[in-house]
C-alpha cells in the first residue's frame, strides 16, 4: 500500500538542488531537503496529533463534569 495519495505524481528530483531522488525518498541524499511526500506525511501526522490532544482534553473535561455533578 503506497504511503501517498494515488494519482499524485511521484517526485523524481529535489526542489532545492535538482538532484535525482531514489524511489520513495523522504529526503534528498545530496542536500537533505524534505521531499513533497515527506512534507505531506508530516502535515498528516501533525493533524492526527492535534486531534488526539483535543480528544484527551474532551475526555478529561467530561470526567471532570461527571465527577462535579455527582458530588453530594
């Protein structure tokens, strides 16, 4: 299963130094620049982390409210 969206063109050269990239590269071997695929994966990872943090905050707030309203 590919780690990129189907139908998206595969990057073959670095955006910064224009060196050829190996297949499925996340970084350029010559200059270390992130590829478009790596940038996209980082954006997805950040969104997942933010969603997880928001869910944890909602869970804590929910338990706090339940505890508060059950107190005699």
